[in-house]
């Protein structure tokens, strides 16, 4: 990843930050020529076809040259920055860098994606400020407030929180000592941590979205439209480009079939309200998507043949004995589908916790490439946009995708009388090479039956 030249310059090359990726776009430089950098310091953020990733420099020295401007797509293996390591400790660090024992904690990035099923995040998150000053001391010691581990509060007492909540606080850069607890006996809950992020996100972040939305090199190749412009051209790259290619490939290689069912989910909505008051779900996100996810998992358990993949090269159907449940998320960078690993083995509270972590990570722009690989089936909740349903395209390599429409009060025949009931429309798209009409209908009917009478979760699960 690094090479040395005769002029005491260390060269840092674009690494493969995913699995087999060939290129990445430089979104933002955090350093400039003349800046001092230390081993482990993040120098830039790049976007691959799967995610945005921050790159740390592996040696000490002074930045000599940034080889590419922001907005440039660079092949893996090309030198992106050169650093003068001739001065003192810098040279030694370049050949044998010491490990960073206390890495600087990752902070949420300044994006505001929409997680399909949760809606728009309440506020954008804070992004790391650019390092403009020289760094003379090691960057190993982060600020106390960024640890999120829960130091002593104002009374000299360690805040009370469960391990998953402490991990969430650490990931979000929240100091538990500054969080106001709302749980019993002064315990800090997940909602308390999320609430603490909101005011912090309101602080000025002057460099947050500009590098992602409109990097200077892009503007050069696509002139900004004036007030009277009739067209605007937006370069297709990164996640959006990869998604477009994947969707075209999926649409024209897998024969899609979509079936629909309209279902009364009044009892499901009542159960959602009941679970919010249940101590087992305290501090967890409980919403219709949770029960819809569980209903789909139960339907797959009853009809396991639907959870498969088509291996074109070997002409085989690959049956999956696990479910990595994808949740579609619309972000400014494009559509991403992170998935919950082994969702089939999770209890309802565990599934709620996993969904909560998924949405928090997506809103912070920290979804890793690994979190978007290996999915088996997907849910996309288009109802949050106020539409009834859609005909979703399969995520490549998967056999089925369930679209959930908006839940509305509608006149419905219930127990022989027309009454206002909460109703939604479900749409299941599936690969007809793997799933025939009978199997697809059974899966969709099972999901609808559970949502109509959610107590079946207890008997069918």
C-alpha cells in the first residue's frame, strides 16, 4: 500500500477497501500540502461502489503532494498522496509504523439518508473537521467526550447503561456522562443516546455535505446550472452507478414476477403499541417494520424453498439455510441495502435491536461494505413516501423482495360490517426461475395472514 522513493518520499496508494473493488472516488481531503500527518491519521474519505470509507495514513511526515483533486475516480493501486518522511521520527515510522493503541473514534458523517421503513433522520450528523494545523503530538488520545464509554458524571458516579447501549454510544461518539437517563433507576436507554445525538448534530459542520454533493472536479466536467438553465447533468458514479448496473443486470437476467395482496393490519398496529409498553422492548425501536420483518421470516421458515439463489455458472439452485434480511435504504449517494445477518435466529427483541443499529449506522453514513453483502431476501418500505405499493426489482443474487405500502384508514368489511380499518398493500417480487406462482403465493399469503392476526407469530414461529 506504500512505497519509498530516493527523495525520502513515502507514497500511499489507493487500497482495495472492499472485496475485489477496482476504483474509488476521492470525496474529501482532510489534509493539504505542508500539513504534518501521523501514523493512523485519517487523510481522506473515498467512496467505492459500496460505501464511503475513511483512509488513515500508515506513517509520519509532512504532506508533499495530493496527487488527485476531490471528485476524481482513482484506480486501486494508484498513488494518491506522497509524504516527506525524512525528518526524524517520520522516517522510522514510515518503514516500521507503530500500531495506534487508541485509535480516534469514528464520528457520524454529515449525511442524512432515508432508511426505507424509518423515514428521514431528524437532523444531519457531525463530520470530522479538517486537520489544518500541524500535529506534533500523537493522535492516539481522543477527546474524552468522544469515547462514549461512560465516564463519571457530574456527581462522580459512572452512568448506568446496558452493554449494547454503551456500544451504541461509542459508535456515535456520545459521552454517556452527558446523557440524561429516562429508564428505571436512572438507566440510560437507546432512545436517550439517540436524543443526545440530535443537539450535537445541530452544531456547525461547514465541510459536511459539500464534498459529497458537489466536489470541485465534478463541477468542472459538469458546469453548474444557472437560474435560467434548462438542463442539469449529474455524473453517475459510486454507489449510484453500481446500483444502476446491478438493477439493470437483475431486471434483464432474472425473470421477475410480482404478486399483490391488500391486508387489514389493524391488529398489527395495536400490537406495535402494546410492545412499546413491554419492558422486554424498553429502549428499542418498535414499529410496523419490526413485525413485518418477523412475519416475512416466519413465512420463509414455513416455505424454505423461497430462500435460494440461482448459480448460472454451475446451473444449480443454491438453497440457503439462513436468512440475511436486507432493508432497503435511500441515501444521497444512492440506494443501499444493508442486511441483518442470521435474522432467522433472532428473537423479536433481538430483531428490534438489530434494526435499530442498522438505521443508526445508515443515518450516520457508516454502513460498511460487509453489511451490504450476502443478503438473501429484502424488504423495501415504500409506504413511508405515501404510496400504496410498487413492483420492486430483486437485489442481485436474491430470490425475493417484499414491498410494503402505506398504512391508511380505509373502509373494510370486518365481521360482516363496513368499518374503518388500517389497511396496507404488500407486493412480493420473486425470481421465477427459483420460485413458481404457488410458492410465491404461499409466502405472500403467510405474511398477510400473520399481519392480519399477529398472534400467529407465537404459534408459527
